[in-house]
C-alpha cells in the first residue's frame, strides 16, 4: 500500500517552533528599524491579475512567475488569469496608482510578506520566501537612496552583522558603459541579463553568453576588461568612480549618472552604511524596471545577495499613466536567517523555549486549583505552561519541564493545599521553597523579574 509523501513541496518549508521564533525575532528588528525611519506598513494579496506582473521583470523574471490557471469550466483551456506575487514592488506600484487620492504625495511604506518564484531550489534559495521591503514614492532626491541604505544597514548591524558590503551602481551609467564599449541599444537588455550573472558564472561564462546573445567579440572584450579591472584593481569608491567617469565621459548621460552615485556615497557619510559601499559597475540587477541607482548587499560565504533595490521612476506610470519617482530596497528574510543560523548569531532567548514558569499538580482533584494559579500567573504578564497530567509523581512533569528548558516549576499537591502553600522549584539550582498560595503569583512574578535584571 502506497503512502502519501509528507514532505512539503519542493522549494518550500515547514517552520517548527524554534524556526518561527527566529523568524519573528528578525522581523521584529526589521519592523522596528523601518518604523524608526518613518516607513508605514501595507499588505497586498498573495496573487495579482497576471497582466499586472507580466512584462515588469524582464525575460528571466517572466519565466519564474507562478501562474494560476483559470478555474471551473475554464480550467480545460490551460490559460492563466492570475499569478502569485513575484515581488512586493510591482504590487506597491499598483496600490499607489489605485489609491493615489488617499495617499500622501510623499509616501514611505514597508511590507513584510511572502513572494513566490518558480526558481530552482538551492541553498538559501526557495520558491516561497519572505521579503522585507521599504520604498519611498514621490521624490527624486538622492536623500531617499541614502535613507534606504541607512535603514537596511541599521537592520543588519542590529542583527549582529559586521562584514556586509553594499554594492552600488547606476542603470544609466551601466547603459553608458555598454554603449561606449560598443554594445548597440537593441542588445543592451540581453547584455544586462548576462552581466547580472557575473558573480555567479564568472567572466568567462558572461563572455560566452554575451557572444551567444549577438554582442560582438570586440564589445564583449571591452566590457569584460572594464568589469574585471574595476572590481579587482579599484576597490575604493573614489578610484572606481573616477575610472567609470573617465570611461563614459563622452556619453550624454554617463557623467550625470556617475555624479548621482558620488552624491549618494557622500550622503551616507556618518550613517550606518558609511564605509561599506563599493562601486561595482558589473552590478546589473535583472529586474527591468530600474531607472537609476541600483544596490545589493553581500556577505562573505553567501552565494547571491542578502537584499537589493534601486530607483524605479517609471514603474508606477505603467499603471497610472504618469510617472511617479520612487526608490526601494528589499531584504531577503530567508538568507538573513540562514547566515545567522550558520554563524550562531541568534540570542539564547530566541532559541530556547520562551517560558517563565510551569505549573504541575499531583492528583486530578487539583486540576481546577492549577488552572486558577496558571491564570493568576498569566495576569502578572508571565509566560506560563500548565502540565496537564495530574500524576502523583513528579517524574513526568520534571522530564517535560527539562525538555522545554523551563527555569521554574510550581507544584500543587494535597499537602501544599492543606498548608495553604505552593512549592516553587528552581530547575537550574534544584532548590525549592514554599510560598503562600494567596500571594504566590505576585511573589513568583517579583522573583522572576529580579532574576531577569
């Protein structure tokens, strides 16, 4: 007899209690930092009309959209009219267009929700994963980019990261570089798709893909020579900016884009991102809606980025009919948790069971008393677990309390009830003492708070 597999679908995961505590911890830090920068929360549906998503992410992105077939009598057509959310940025653009009269002219939002991509699962890469986004709509000021970089840097610093690097580039500078190298405008989209894989498949792989996509050998060599030189020989911001400025100085838009990068770098001086920025002209960001500065965060030992974003001044216009300047950044929750787990970065208070006290009773006729005591302890804002089996022996409850790492056990027995007391046992020191039943909840709460300070 065959059995149904109990594994979750490929690219998804079940989250057990410790997993959820770790996720909640990271999301709490993200939320606190984002709100401290003035971003407000929104949420959007898990799926969108398919036309909302198609054409917004480039050719690679379109292939990774999870499509939802029409339902009922239309299912046999094999056509899709809905799709699972691919990211949180395009839904935001739709929301801004839909509620333009209800939102402020300058709107800052954050959103922490799952997205879905029909990608090949790998370490740190899933088909269902959470993104932690911030976006600012309505301003072209480079202060917006500086604030985005400050917020995401502060999140990572508060979580304990000290070795992350912010890769920074500009879409117009990249286009100017490609044109100067000899890549015709018609092939630039294909070239960007290939260049965006430089850190994954290396210069040789990118060169082969550029040639396959129709870029001339001379232009391919010029591109790769520049990227290799600037990423290995010019690690400092000023040197990289100067090399890039010199290469695109005769292009009509190139120098202006380099100046914007320079301004963003200067504006981060003194902020959480100071000293972490690296100008990287090979950074392409595969999503086609970016129009200005683009950025990614990398940490050693992690394949791929921990988050990324950029300016996208025309995306809202696809829904609204007029452009609205915007910029945003997305942190990848799953990759943050992966690295923090591998490095042992979570506080002990997150990884252990968050209980303050457990109540147990020695006999079923004490169940009501135990329930009342647990309620009184919870009224003191304590986290309380009640062991449900009223065995007259403590073996089971002690073993369970140990497995749950509960620091304190409160025991109700017939002898205790007769004396108007409870027994309080410290499960770390194994010492115990009696406490008056009438004031037990208040006394235990006071003791726990003193020990916590």
